[in-house]
């Protein structure tokens, strides 16, 4: 449990870290701008940008899921301490 608690705390720290937030916002803005200004015919570039945007989302969701899992474990431990 302690290891999971450490993972949860680190994930929370990341999600509230200004540099982490700035990095994701900057990347998302840059990629969206590139996608918006890319030629419609440049399918390969547009798909690559789209995949990069989805990857950013998946990374954030993974870190958020670590926090949620830790919170759920705490609730379960309080409600059912012997399970």
C-alpha cells in the first residue's frame, strides 16, 4: 500500500506542477497550430500530429488514473479494512 501511496502522491505532484502543466499546454498548442496550418493534402503529417495529440491525452489520463486508483484504495481500506 505504501508504494501505491507514493505513486499517488507523485502523480498528484506532477498534475499540479506548473512546469508539467506548461509543458503539456505548450505541446498541445504547438501541435494544434501545426495541424491547423498543415495542408489538407499532407495526410501523413496530419495523422502524425493527431497521434501526438492523442498520446499527450493518454499520458495525462494515465497519471490521473494513478491518483484515482490511490484514492479508491483509501476509500476501500476505510470501508473494508479486512479485505
